[in-house]
C-alpha cells in the first residue's frame, strides 16, 4: 500500500490548515497513535497500513466540499464525525484521509499546467498521480478493491459529490461477483445531469451513478422531500424508485422496509451500498449541514430500516455525507448543534455495525 503515503494522509488531517481545529486533530492522533506530534503519528499510521486485514470495516475520510452548494463546510465532516465515534475506534480500521486541495473537484476540469503544478505541490516531484479529491478517491478505492475485494469501506465526507467515486468503484468491484444495489437516504434527489454546466457535484452524483447500475431500479431513494418534480416524474424518466419522507411517516419503518426488500429480492439483489446524506433526517436532528430540510426522517426511522436491511442483504459499502460542523443555520443554538453532531455519530455507528463482516 505504498501509494497511500502519496495519495493519503493521517486520519483527520486531510483539510489543509495550520491552526483551525488543531486541538481536535491532536485529540484524534492521541487516541489512535498515543501522540499529538504529527510526524510521530504519521510514522505509526504508515506502519499500521502494513497489516491491513478485512476482519472489520475500513473507514476513509474525504474532506472536500468543493462540489457542494452555496453553503460549504462539509470538509470538516470526517474529523468531527471521528470525534463522535472515538469510543468505537477498535471496531474499525481507519485508512486515513484523501489529500485535498480545497479549490479542486475533479482532474477533468483542470488544464495540464494546473495539474502539473498541483502534482508538484502534493507529491514534490514529477508524478502522474491525480490531484483532485474525486480523482484521488477513485484511484485509491480502485486500487484497494483490486487488492482487497472483500474490503467493507465506510466513506466519510465531504459533500455528496464524494459519493460518486465511492459508489462507482464499489459497483465496479461487485461486477461478475454478485447482484448489487444502492439505498440512498437524502432529502434531495441529486438526479440533475448538470448543475450550471458542471456534471459532477452534490446535485448530480446519483444521476451519473445510474449508468453504472445493472438497471436503474437497482437504486432506491428514501427520505426525499425537496424536489422540483414529483416522484412519478423520476420513475417515468429515469426509472428510479423513491420513498419520500411523507411515505415513511405514513407507512412506518416495517412497511417501508418491506417495499425496499420486495424490490431488491425481485431483482435478485445480494449486496447493498448505503449512501447517507445527513439531511435525510429532519432539520431538528440535522442542523449541522448545508441544506437542512423540515419534515424529514427520524433517526429511529433510518436506524430501523438499515438494521432490517442488514438481516436480509449483505451491506458491503456505505458513506456518511454532508456533515458540516461549523455551519450554523438561523435559529440553531450551540446545544442543538452539539446534538446534531451526536446524531451524525450515532448514524455512523449504525453503518459501521451493519458493515461488519
């Protein structure tokens, strides 16, 4: 895993900064590696990568919000979510953070001169390695699945554009092995083909994943309530099944799950990837995000559906997206914000729980 030392960095250290949240980084280093010194922690982190085993889930942080909307701040998600699950640090292996140049998104948007300058900045020498968060994530995950096809990875973002390489590489790793499907929790459909001319961003990633699925009914979206079109439109135009938040409120957890399970079982699905946007939850529980929405799901709704799913299908990949710790929507006080981070930690624990081999 030598490439990790180039493409990746210490857990929680992927955001390029000097002093901001320094105490939280040092707390994480102390918990993981017994030291607050970055270089000493880095040595121990690299050593740990030599003994990778797939006997527990792997966590990877992608601290990028350059594919986000108007309200940024999800780049701090990986560090702060890790703080919430420190008590469970022996239940997963932390691969570290993708290295992020905060102004970049995907290498396809860069000219050759910019790529060369960024390669020199990141790697300190002539290199052909990618430099943008989505491109680096694609490279890292492709290499991991090639060497460790049984790896069960939880990605922590970051804005939801990060799910594109996470899900894409997971689907590629499942091809010819098993029938794979995606369960997508979100307040928004993320089904635009482009947003202001940009094809990869928080509002388009699901649309572009459709091309990697066996058929578009291999993805189900749960919790939708902010959409310019009704669910009939998305079903008729793209073939995507949606269970809106109001449907979950009406049906309850068990009946909602039965709808999901029925569709997957009819398709012969064996493995499922769960992509979880924190704004699937009602704004009462998800204020620490860029686009909180009212009338959303309860944490118990999501937890119940996920745990029922794990009884019938193998959950072999997942992500937690759009946790933005420094975002303070109007009317949210410090206690509510603290509670929102706690809920994000709880949902992350559940994903780790169902990812266990």
